[in-house]
């Protein structure tokens, strides 16, 4: 019963922390991470990650990625394909190259440096969406491009993460045996992504339609969880992260007519227990003993985290034909890292792509960039100008 008592305490504390964060107009997940830092080894040392906590946070990461896939609006990406793709691709290249190079200069290995670049290639626009809604910019071409680019950004980020984990597994395999093992891994992963295509195109719609005919409670929701966990297990089997499989499962279910029902029913499952514990576990994995030696690294990487998206995505908007103020607005809207970067960092940490010594520093940089993002976006909106906003309707994008 000790775990049950711990679970109750953590859920209460995360609710209070998230509430206070929302009152202060900062992301609630930051409060949940802070709870993990306070009660974990970093400060008080009351709670440590054990097997049960680890299983719960793994499920939380899977459900969070499933919901992310479920809410990825690929129709929006298709509608604003050209500017969104350009913004997303350049916005991924800048942090991967520049933050990877900076990591090398701070003494990280090549694999760790590449992974850090991949972590900061991710964008989480949930915060940006809230700000855009507040200022009535969500329906402009800038707002639509930000949303479309975020979808592309997530897909690119998941693919890069898959490649990184595959490289790690293949490196381990290659030390003990040979190319036949590498070929086998390669074939397995091709089969996995072939399965993803078949799932999106045919299997998921068939399974979801069958679930509607079942005389059981919440059959479509249960079927969506079967698809989610099956894809997570399949991804893990071929050497990828289970969360990667869950993301593609979410995209598959999003293409069925049950999407809205599933979205409304899965969110309570995830956000009631598992997802808060995932963010708490991020804090529980942190230690602050190394911070005094790494303060320069944290400051430099925070500045780069903001500038690589601001300049990279702004450049993408400029190439797409936006004006200077719109470039600034699009770049500012892509700065926030949030959940996607945290998930990527946690997956990489679990896969030993990043040492525990610097994991805390990376999490701190993600948090700082996420807090800074809405202030930069508000500044960009205020300097965008009413006239330009009114003339930048969505119909002029293509």
C-alpha cells in the first residue's frame, strides 16, 4: 500500500502545482516537474523511482504520445503544406546542427551531441496556441503555418528519435556480431513502418468500425488502447521506443470517424493518473548537484534553444514569402519545447543516449525555453500590427 499512498500524494500535489502555474499563466507541466524535483533526490529525497513508478510513467509517455498523434491535424499540414514544411525543416536543421555543435564544444560525445540536437528540434505549440487564441491570431496565415509546421515538426522529431535509437541499438549489435544482425534490424524496422502505413490506411478504420458493433462498455475506447499498446510493443520489439509506436497509433486512429470520441475518452485516462506521473518522473530523475559546474552550459543552451527556432523558423517563413514581422511571429510561435522535448529527453535517457550527469541540465534548458516562449510570442504579436494581421488571411497562404 506504500505505492498507493505515494500515488495519492503525488496526484494531489501535481494538481495544486498545475493550478498555481495556470494562475501564473505558465504551463502546468512545469509545476508537475517541479513537484518531482522537490520530493525527489534533487532536494528532499522523499520519493525515488521504483519499478511501479517506472511502469506508470512509461504508460504516461505512451498515452501522451498517442494523444499527440491523435491531435496531429494532418489535414491542416496538407492545406498549408509548402510554408509549413519549409518552416518545420529549417526549424529542425538549425537546432540539430547548432545545438549539436555547441554540445560538442562542451565535451559531449558525438552521439550525445546529436541526441541533444534532436531533443531541441521538437516543438510543442500548446502554449503558443493559447497565446494565439487570446490575441485572435489563430485563424491568420501565421497561426495556421505555426500549427501546420508543428505537425510536421512532430513527425520529423519522431523519425529522428527513431533513427537515434536505431543507431544506438545497431552500434551495440555491431560490437558482438555482424552485419546479418544489422540487416535483420533494418528489415524489422522497414516492416514496422510498412505496418504503420497499413494501420493508417486500412486496419485502424476496420478495427474501429468493428468496435462500434461490440456490445461492451466503451468498446471504441478499448479498441483504441489495444491499437496504441500493440503499436508501442511492436516499436519496442524492433528496437524503437514504445512511445514512437504510440504516436503513429494516434495518427492512425485520428483518421477514423471515432477520432473525437476517442480523444475525449482517452484524455481523462491519461491526464488523471499516468501523464502527471510521467512529468513527476522527469523531476525525480533530476539531480542539482552538478548545476554549479554546468551553469554556463545551461545559459548558453537556453539562448540557443530560443534563437535556433526563432531564426530558423523565421527564415523558413521568409523563404515562404512572409513579411519581416510575420517571420518574427512564426519564429516566436515555434520556440516552445514543452511536452515533446521532455518526452524525447526521457526516452533518450532511458535508452542511454544521454548520461544522468547532464540529463538534469537538458531538462532545465527545456523548462527555461518553454517559460520564455509565450513572452516572446506576445511581443511578436504586439509588434505585428493590426493592418498586417487583417491582410494576412489564410486564403493567401498558397
